[in-house]
């Protein structure tokens, strides 16, 4: 028996992690243990709370009456076990069954945290699924675990769940601010939530930063990005130019909610003494997306034959991370608000294709609408969203709403949403079309 593994299993206690804040990511009802069960996989950037989401599920099982001896939680991100191979995984199971022999026949609930640290993890997990009476949950910090390897190895026998840093709703709840008022708020409550939203857009939703001084928050978020670059990009893909990867990550986060030209970026890096190519940066962009540092979004195409030459927009996984680690400035409130809206739309479109979220440029005048929820294949539009940090200036307000009016006519939709950082709730009408203007803090709480 591996003594390190035995000690780790014996020492595990939920009480050491309490309080366990309930995340809003729904993993569905727990499946009864059996051979060939669906695997539930939770992925997301490092330190966003994946481990605690697994612990939340363990807490739920214990509350429902599942015996503690039937539950195995193991974190594979443990340097004492390196190199972590399928033999390491076999040793974990052997040790667990030795300590809890009834789980062999009664069934077990396995929670494998950061399983991507194991070499050839997907083949190992497929064997466990096919031979063990179990219910299995897995977490990982690379979207490659989902889109490529899970799809190939499990062929419909896995469900994937994306976990992002805390939403504004979760952020407010952890700070014990009451917001369940059915949409009705007093002036004092409104001001409190407005201030909380401003803070959220600056500090972001990584749980370990909550209540830290600003200087420590920035340092911690910078360390997160450095770890993603070093472990999930440079080390994982055996890159020979770590300096290029590090500077490109800063450029990506600095372009939060902006379009990015890979050609121009390659030229800038070359001028700084770091020669690279557009193709190399394209690969790096893919790696950073796999590691959940950033997402990309393109314009909606209105026909299968139509192609767009527009550059993608970059969205950081967290507005606070973009501010702390990119080249953006504190004055870029509009970009961070747009980023928060994009991330919230990802949460609200779970189960839909990821290209469901696009931007739109109107055909008549070329006005841009920030977000469209729709079908990129057919060009069908379901929802339209415009985002503005401040519409107190009349010219700015006209510019934002004219794009929505034209997009509503073009897409045959009746209602659009204007999300404003500094503004009030209003209902604007133009014939049979309506624009709902909603303060950002209020929309983010919906």
C-alpha cells in the first residue's frame, strides 16, 4: 500500500474545507454507482473553484445518506506523486478498496481532482468506467480534456460542465449582500449593489481574492496567470519560447473585449526583439483558450457561404484578471463590463453550442451590436445585447440604441437589451420594437 496515498485518503475531511459555498453550476442528480456510468467532468481555469464544486457534491451525497466509506476524493495535483501515471491511479483505487472493502460490491463515488496531471489519463479513466461499479466525477484545468480526448475516448459516455470564476450573483452572496427582492430595491440597496458591481469589475470572481487588499489581489491574480502560462501552455506543449508566450498572454488580456490582430502582434513582438510568426501566435491563442485564460468571439454570419474576415474579439476569463495582468488601465471600465456580460451569457447558454454567442454588424449602416445569441449556421437571431459603461451623454446613448434598432429590424426581433454601467432602467419604443435598458448590476443579478 502506498503510504502517501493512504495518508491522503485517511486525512481527507470536508470539515477542513468548510464553509463550502454552493456554486450555481448544476451537475444534475447523482447517478447510482454501476459499471459503465456517465462520467461528469468539471473544467475551468486553475483556482476558479472546481475542487470546491466537487466538495459541494460530496456534501450533497453525505446529506442524502450516502456512507462516507463509499466516497473517494483524490487530488492528482500533488508533487509528492510525480510522475503521475495510470499506475498512480491504480494505486489510489487499490488503497481506497483496501481501506473500504465494501465499496467493491456496494459501489463507490469517485472524485478525481485535476486528473489531467496524469499521463494518458483518458485511457485509464475509460478502463475504470468499464470495470468498476462507480459514479465518477472529474475536474480538470484544460478544455482539451473535453473537446478532444473525452469525445474520442468516451463516445457519449461523459457529460462536461464548464465552471467559470464567481458570477456577480455568487460574488454578492458570498459577501452577504441580500439581493432577493423580486426586482424591487430601495435606494440604499441599489447604491450598495452598484458599489459591489464596481468592485466586482475591478477585483473579479476568483474566490481566494475576496476581502484581500487590492495590492495582494493583483499579486495573486498575476501568479495565477503565470502558472497558467508555465504549466498549462509552455510545459504542456513543450514550447521553446516561454518569453513569447508570457508577453502574448499580457497582450491578450490587455485586449479584453477588443479585436486582436495576430499579424500586428507578431510585428510588435519582433520589434521588441522577440521574433515570432502569425502562425505561432495562432497556436498560442488556441493553447490559452484550452487553458481557459481567454475566449474568442467572431461576428455572426448570415449564410453558410458567407465568410467573415473580421478579427476575433478577445474576452478574458475574469474582468479582475484582465485588469491585474494585462496592459489595460483602470479607466477601461467599459471593456471589463463587456467582459462580465460575455461571461454571464456563457453561463446562461449552457447546453448550446459555443458559437451561439457572436457579435453582429448591421447590413445597412454597418453598426455593431456587442452580443447576439443565435445560430451561427443559419444566421437566426434569438437575442440582442448592447453594452455601454455610461449613456449619460446623449450622443453616446443615440449611438448605442441606433445599432439595436437597426439590428432588430434586420433580424425580425421585437426586443433588444441595452445594459448600462451608469444609467437607470428604461423602456424605449420605436413602432413595434422595444429596447429594455437595464443597469448592469441588475442584469447581472437576474
